[in-house]
C-alpha cells in the first residue's frame, strides 16, 4: 500500500513537471498575428525607402571616387605649373 502511495506521488510530480514545461513553452512561443493593411502599406514604403538608400549610397561612392580623381588631377596640374 505504501508503494502505491509513493508511486502515485511520483506520478503526480511528473505530471506537474510536464504541465509546467508545457506552460513555459506556450508562453515562449510567438503567435503570428494577422497584419493590418496599414502595416502592409508601411512595410512596402519602408522597402521603397531602403532601396532608395541603397541607390544613394552607390551614387555617393561614385561621386567620392570622381572627386578623388579630380583632386588628383588638379594636384598634378598645379605641380606641373610650378615646375
């Protein structure tokens, strides 16, 4: 009889442990909520802006290299005048 009681208590402890694990998992899982139309529109606008930024960054690199080349050319021309 004592063994049955101990086994029953062990089983209850295991069940409680498993329930606790399930509750933790449920809390940690993220739930995908449906997006509102506003969110979809804003995401599209954000994507457009990110593309614009990428283009501007590329243009910036091009302009920097051009100005460096022009500065070198001007420096060479100035040196040639001095000589």
